[in-house]
């Protein structure tokens, strides 16, 4: 059980995390950070509970981006299918690996991951990182192999650390030349599969807290709708910079 004050803090963080998920991609990671840092959970319960909430945000995020037409392009649908299929295997492997990790190791891995994501975001914004080649110009076979490899790697990270697909997938896809909104949309679909299969693995180990799933998940869904509207109305460049700074600053605190 959590106190009323902690419940309010977790719900507020989840609301803003949901906005980040559909506005710029990396956002759900704050739910994982909050559960790890504030809630009385094991590392497996942190990853399992966070993953369960990302199933719902992925479904809703997919629906709103379907409505706004980001999946109208054929290669976007292909990416969603290939990324999702390969990430299933990775998510199951990652969730099983988490159950074998010592508690302290999880904290270090999460801290390194958070700092890396923040650093990549800031680097990309500062130097204006441009793709060397557009993904939709790569030959079909090579493109599918590349997307499949990326999907498996994202699945492992998602299952291991309890982070949603948009955290990793969006920066990678943007660097590969995928338009920002298409990358965010595709990542929503992949998140459903990564988080869904990771959640199954954790649920079998009794490592999913249903009360916290509801407490965190509902405000997250509200944020997902708000973030989708922000993504279509506001240039997210400044938000990405703020997000990158916050991630870099927060990462060492996960080791305390």
C-alpha cells in the first residue's frame, strides 16, 4: 500500500509521462523511475507494473495516431509489424533476465539507460543530427532485417527494465530518417507487444501490482491523449531539450 501523498505524486508523474509518450516518445520512462525510486516494490515488480501500464498507453496511442493518419504510409505499417513481431522474443527474454538480476544491478542498469537516453536526446538537438540515409529508400530485404534487429534489441531493453518502446524506438527511427510523428506512432504499436509479453512474464512470477497499475495507468492514459494533441500543435524541440536535461540529472539519483 502507498500513502495518499505518494499516490498523488505517482499519479501526477504518470500524467506528465503520458504526455511525453505521444508528444515526443520518451515519457513513460518517468513512470519506471518513479516506481523504482518511490514505491515499495521489488525491481521485478517495478518492471512488471510499469510494463502493464504501457500496454494500455500503447493501445490508446496507436488508436489516436491511426486517426490522425500517420499509418497511411505503407512503410509505416510495415515497420509497425516487423518491429512488433521481433520485439516479442526480446521482451520475453528481457523479462526473464530481470528475474535473475540482483536488485543493485537493476538500479545501475536503469541509471545508465536513463543517462544514455537523455544524452542522446541532447546531442541530437544540439548538433542537429541528420540521418545518413532514409529508411524508406533502403532495399526491402535489408530494411526488414535492420528493423527486425532493432525490434529485438528494443524488446530486450523494454522487458528487462520495464520501459516502453517509445523511449528507445523513437530516437533510433528518427535518426534513420523516419518522420517524427510516424516514429512516435509506430512505437505505440510496438509498445503494446513489448509491454504485453513482458507483463505476461512478470505476472507469471507474481510481479505485477494491479492497484498501482490502475493508479498510474489511468492518469497516463489522460496524458496520452493530451500529448497527441501537443504533438500536432507544438514544435517539440524545446520539450525534448528539457526532457534530455531532466533525464541526465535524474539518472545518478537512481543509485542512492
